[in-house]
């Protein structure tokens, strides 16, 4: 973890900003079941380590393709919904730039509705940052982030 309270896992495209309780995921390549299963395991591990729910921001703007089936998304969403039923609410913002990604986010949002998982889809990062109540620099790679200690660092790609 850096001095600013940010932990990064570039292999998965993950950043965790501890003091904001914010998980940022920027998947690259082909979004498929294996990638989603892997990220779910990473989230579970972080959940267990941190001990309290954290908000999430997923930037789907740079994936190359989606190889998911409705049935898989349906079951993954139900599993996530069940896991969080006894937890306080948390927000999960998805930044989408294509109809294909929007389609899958809509399915996920529908399946997690009326649960502690508050899922929203955004076409602008600034709107997602406002909804998550975090500075835009923590979710927009083109901006600098000011850490808790007052230092500034570029958000790694």
C-alpha cells in the first residue's frame, strides 16, 4: 500500500483506495466468465480483509469484447445479492461506453435490485464520482489524485 492509502494490482486492473472505501476496476481485453470469476474472488478476499463493505467503480470503457451469457450474469448477480443480504448498503458504479456493456450492466442491476447492492450505470465518469461521493481523480485516469497525506500522484494506467 502506498503512502496515500492506495493499493494497486495492475495484473487485474484494480486499485483500492482504503480511506475512501473505494474499489476501482478497469478490466482490459475480453470480459469473460473466467475474468469475472477472478474479480469476484479478489473482491471476496478484500471484503474479508477489510471487514466492512466498500463501494466499487468499474470502468468498462477499455474492454475489447464481452463473452458472457445471460445465464452466467443472472447467476453471478444472484450470488452477489445473496452474499450481501445481511450487509449494509454499498454502491457499485459502472462506467459504460457501448450498448453491449450497457446491456450486461442492466441485467446485473435488475438482478441486484432491492438488495444492499446499489448498482448504477453511468455514461460520464464525473456523474459516477458524484454518486459515489469521491473526487473525480480517483476514478478518472487522466486526472491526478490527492492522497490523504496531501501528496499528489498520477493514477496508474
